[in-house]
C-alpha cells in the first residue's frame, strides 16, 4: 500500500469517474485502474463498483476511504509543516454550531494566510452535521458545546464517531435579544418574564433531540417557540417579533452588529441555570494541521478576551 494509491482512491471517490480522476491526477487511466486493482488485491476486498455510469464505492470501499483520508491527511499535515515545497492547494474546513465567535476566529485565521494557496470552508450547520463533517474528514475541526443535560449522550455520540472533545471555556446562560426589546433594560431576566415572547432556536432536522439543541436549557417548557435555519434569520426574528434565545453570552458585535444584547439569565427553583462547556472536536489521535492550530489559537484568544 502506498500514499499514491490512497490519493488515487480519494480522488476517484470524489469525482465518481475513473476518466475524471485520471484527468485531475494527470495520469493515464490504465495506470490508475491498475493501481486500484493492486490495492484491492493487497487488501483482499473490492473497493469500487464499476458500471457504465461511472464508479461508486462498495461498503468495504466506503469504510476504507475514511482510513485512507485519515492517513493521507496526516501525510499532508506533516508535508505542510516540514516539507515547504508543496504547491497544491491545501484544504481546510471548520464546521460549527451557529456561533459568531467561531466565524470571527475563522476570519482572523484566514487573514494570516495566503488565500491563493488554500481552499477554505466555514460551515455553520446543525449539531449532527458538524459531528459528521469532522468524522468523515469533510472538516478538520468542529465547534460545539456540552452541558449537564447533554453531556452523557453527546460524549457517547462523539466516541462512536471517533471524535475527541477539547474544552475551551465555561459560561452561564444569557438571554440574547435586540436593544429595542421590552426587556432590554433589565439587569437579569427570569423565565417568567420571557413567557410573552417567542423563544427562538435553530432547527436540527431529522436528528432533532434535546441533547442536539444548540440552545442551553432545551428541556424547559417554552409556551411560544419559533425555529430558524440560520443566524441572520434568527436576528431578524428578534427584531420583528421581539424573539429571544438562550446562549453563551459570547457575542461578536463586529459580525452581528451592535443592535443586540446578552443579558444574564436569572434561574429559579423550576428553571435552573446550567454551565455551557464550549469546545472543539477533532478526530481521535490526529495531528492538527498548521491551519488547524492557527484556528484553535484564534478561538482561544477571542474567548479569553470575550
């Protein structure tokens, strides 16, 4: 087994065609086909299903591809750190729950690099999608949170996905609303005060479950709820409907604007506060790329300041 063979398989899986993969790799198709067959023979499994429509991965091939990406990705990380001579574009992706500070850290990371040499991706997405992205190496890093309510379920889910959680910061719940909200002048806000207003939350799709919710205290009984898919829509609903959400209180005004406030949530006997443990996830036993390290450093720097 060689790194070249692994690279060939990764490109074939991405393009879904031996012809397109050969063009992308600048190799003759017979040489490409021969390399894959040699790899299949060595492994004792069939990696590709060939048809008139192209090629698709077999079940064994899909499983092996994860390991191929992991091995080849680590090779690229070492080459980037020590080789210095690579001219191909390095890909770097981050998948995150809807956090403006995660986007801000990404912006600061990209500013330090030559964008012509890299293919960057930032994905604000559902909790389960962020986990899948890192597990399948679509993204190198995922940003999410744990709390008392979801800790056990989330850690089990992360372990099954082959991911490790790294702590960044602990914070209490805040009520996030716009400056024109009737409660905007309060020093703290309790659950009873929020009853007349709609609670806003991010939709989690088919994977919807309280432990995948992005908002802390997801098990509370909210009389009015509205779900949104993106951060811009949620901000619009805050203004248009006097909606609110419960968050970490770490708000990036540079990106979200200064028309919004984070006010401490005042708990009571029936609605206890809970600590949000914000962190990032990566695949187990992986060496972060230089870009990944830069991103984590920017996350830490911003959260220390916030």
